């Protein structure tokens, strides 16, 4: 008798240890599957989409249900490997995130291996779980679902005081109690009908408590992992909006600066050469139409050169064709490369204002473009007076030219930094008395970078 009692006791201890080990592995399975899904960009796009089509909903359910249905099949097929089956917790997650109908679809799919194994109560029980937690998902906000944690505040004094002062339903506690209660019902039904419904179960109170505690933790793990991806996605969106707003501010800064200088040029011709002033006004109207129509941060070099051609036409009219010569030395393979919009015009304006205008006989501006591997080189070269020591002082402070006239150069530097970081550069080659050369080095935008620009809204699809 003593040997028999000792044997039964040792078997009980072993069974309890196996159950606890199974629950630990179950937590690992939940973490592994949810982490693998979180690394998929397609899954994240479907999960965090505010409005999904029916096809997108089916795709999201496929991402979630296919690996976990395989887990149910493994549990059915492999003896004593019970931790692979987390169908109960999966239905809860789908219910609170997506609603009752998607949860019921998931319940049907997850029940297929169990039904084939003659566990016929699995399907009605799964549908009941889907209905309960789908209803809960409709009653609470998604933020409350994402913030769910099975580790509740243990300060009963603060909890009681908060609810006495302002009674309210704590939806976090409600979800926790619902999961624990439904797990208790699950265990009870599985004990009543062991061949018709599966659940990790035990006749001892300690493993039963562990089973009930494990269920909300398994639910909470994917929610926490996916919520981290959601927060990261929101931060990326905020960063994108910040960059877009910053670029828009820079664009709004350069446009009035350019318009002011052009109107100033027109003002000098109104009394002396009114016909040329009218011609400048027409060209300025053409430029303004481009500025109003095109809000992209990127254009092809061909489009950017078309814009600068209108500006140069204004300056040629103002200076005279005999005093301002423009030479273009452009490599054909560079013309369809994407470059930041309104990037060349400030450099050309700087060459005219501070290089050629002080010269009595004017001079020449040369535009060059060429490729060096995956780097685009753009040069704006003039044969003007060059940069004096006084101007170098302003350059060291982040401007170029006379005080108050360095907006354009500052703007170019800032936009290059925002768009490319350290991958782009702006170099100024000073040749006192013989002119100045400004060299832009810009990374060639790959197809992936262009797609990212489309997604970020920095370049429209109809450009």
C-alpha cells in the first residue's frame, strides 16, 4: 500500500510539472509566432490599416490562422505536445482586435484539425468565445485593447479609492476577468467531455490556477509585441510628417525670397524698359504657375532645368544677352534622375548676384551634370569676382553673400541635410577674382528610395 501511494504521489508531481512546463512552452509559442508576424511589413500594413476591405481582412486572418491551425494539427498528431495549441487565446485576440465576424471565421478555421480528431464541441465553443470577445471589442476603444496587460496594479487601496471617488467600469480588469472566466469554463467543459473538447487540464488546484493565469498572459504577449510595432509605426509617421512639414517650410521660405528678387528686377525695368518689364512679368507668371502646381520635394533633373531656364530667361532679359551667357554641359543619362526641387535656382541666383553682377562686363554661368557611380554631381560655375574675405565670414556662419542675402544657400544646405543626411554634400570652390564653383553631390535615388518617397508623400504619382 505504501509503495502504491508513493507511486501515485510521484505521478501526480510529474503530471503537475509537465503541465507547468507545457504552460511555459505555450508562452514561448505565443511570443515566437507573434514576433515572426510582427517582422512582416505586409502583416503590419494589414493589422494597422484603419479600414480594411474583405480581401484584406481575409489576408490578415490567413496570416494569423494558418500557423496557429498548424499548431492545433501538431497537438492532435504529436502525443504529449500540447503547447502548440493556442487556438483559444488566438480567437480572443482576433475578437477584441477585429470583431465578432472575423473571430468566428478564425474559430471555424482553427477548429478544423480538432473536428477531424472527433473533438466536436470545439467548433461551438470557439464560436461562443468569438461572440463574447468580439462584443467586448465593439464596446471598448482600440487603445484600451492595445494597452491591455495581465499584470494589474496590485495596490488595492488606490484601486478602491479611485473607484469610490468616481465609480467606473475598469475595462482592463473586465477583459482579464473575462479571459480567466472563459478559461475556467473551457477547463470545466473539457473535464466533462474529455474526448469532445481539448484543454490543458488538471485535477489539482495549483495547476488549475496556473492554467487560468496563463491564458491572459498568452493573450497579452502578442498584443504587447504588436503594440510595440504599432508605436514604432506611429513614430515613423510622425517623423515623416515632421520632415514633410520642415521641407514645406523651407519651400515656403525660398519661394517668397525668389519672388522678391524677381519683382525687384522687374521694378528696375518698369520705367526704363517697360516692354522688357512686361516680358519678365509673363515669365514670372509662368514660374508661379509651376510653383503653385508642383508641391513635390523631388523632380527629375530635366524638370528642374526647365524651371531654372525660365528664371535664367528673366535674368538674361534684365542683364542683356551680351552680358549674361549660360552654358549647359549636361550628361544625357543624368536628366531623368530625381533631384530635390528648387535646388539649382538659388545657386544660380547666388552666382549672378554675388559673382557676375559686380562685374561691369557680366560673365558666364556654366551648368554641369555627370554621374560618378551612384552619385550625381551638379555644378554651378561662374567666372565672376569670386568670394571676398568678407563673404567668407558670412559663409562660415552658414550664409553666403551680403548680410541678409544668404537665405538661398542656407536653404539648400538645410534641405540636403533633411533629405539625405550625410549622404549629400555642398562644396564651394573659391577662386578669388576668377569666379566660384558650387558642387552638389546627391545620391542617385533607387527604385526603393523612390517608392519610399511616394509613400511619404514627397513625390506624387502623377509627376
